[in-house]
C-alpha cells in the first residue's frame, strides 16, 4: 500500500510476464512498408490537374489507355493472317492464257538475235561463228528435237510466219524428201515448236539465200577472209616475206 502507483504498475506488469513464461513482445516502432497493389494504378483527377498546370497545358492530360482502342489500332497496323486476299485484277482464263502464249511464241521466234551479221565479218562481229547466233529461224531449228534428213530439209529452208500459216522456201535439192507423211510430221513438229496449230505451205527454189545452211557458209567464208587480210597486213609477216622471200599460203589457214 505504501508503494506509489507507478512502481505498483511496473511490479504488476513484471509479475504478469513471469506467469506467462517471458516478457511481453516489444512493439516495433517502424511501420511496415506498403505493398504495391497488382491492380492498374488509378491516377486521380487532382494529380492530373497538377501535372497539366506544371506543364502549361490548357487541355487536360489523359494517360494512354491500354484498352480496346489500343488493340483496335494494333490490328489496323498489323492485319490478321487470316484476312482474305484482295480480288485478282486479272483472273486466269485458259483461252486468254493460250492466246498470250501464242503471241509470246511469235514475238520470241521473230525477235532480232543478239548478234548482227550483214554479210561481212570485221573486228566488231568476229565473235560470230554460227548461223543460230544471227538468225532466229536457224536458232529455232537448233532447238528442235530433230535430226537426219528432216533436219537437213529445215537447214535448207527459209521460214515465213503469217498468223496461223507457216511457209517454207526450200532448196530444190530437197524436194525428193517431200511426201504426205513427211509433211504431216513436219507440220506437227513446227506447230509444237511455235506453240500453236499451224498450216504448212512449202515452195521450192533453186537458190535460198536466207536458209541456215547458206548463212553458215557465208559466216565461215567471211571469217576466213578477215583473218587472211589481217595476215597480209601484219608488219611481222611482211618483214618475214621480204627477208626470206617467203609467201603465205592462205588456203591453209584454219579459223576457229
């Protein structure tokens, strides 16, 4: 009873702790750190107004939305793979395709060859060696899967194509090969090579200057003549001729 109230309170608290088996846990003076919420952060209108005022903006600032609008814009820039393809401007038509193929074949066969030969060989076109390099008909004959007498017949002919009729002017020496079966095979061969059904007409002549065989002979003669002129004009050859009283046997020249 003589103990003051403060001391009595301390003794009472100690006695209670002894009865419970230890001291009462001391309360922490620090507050627990706030745990951020997993939900999207909600920006208050007051905070937005403060941001706008600090930035000097007259229009209210609105945070970007990640909702349906963004998803819609993303789809606009990145279309779905399952989106239907645009309609073709030129639908495929078998009849039109066949006509285009036929026109392409005609243009391809009548196109000017890459190399030119006007009957003379010089320094510019000395690389020309074969008729197929300068003549479209000769090039077509080279591509045809044909040999023997029919190939010889074609090499001695010149071709002229008008719409669906092909006319051959052939050397008279090949007329003995002409018969009904031969013409039928030749017509089928030319139709397949041209890519269209053709009517065949054959005319014979004693001199066909534009046939592949005649063009090939002129090319070889011109190449030999060009090399012969170079040999005769060469200073070293002329010096040898004068020094040894030599002569050049032009007939023995072989031009590759």
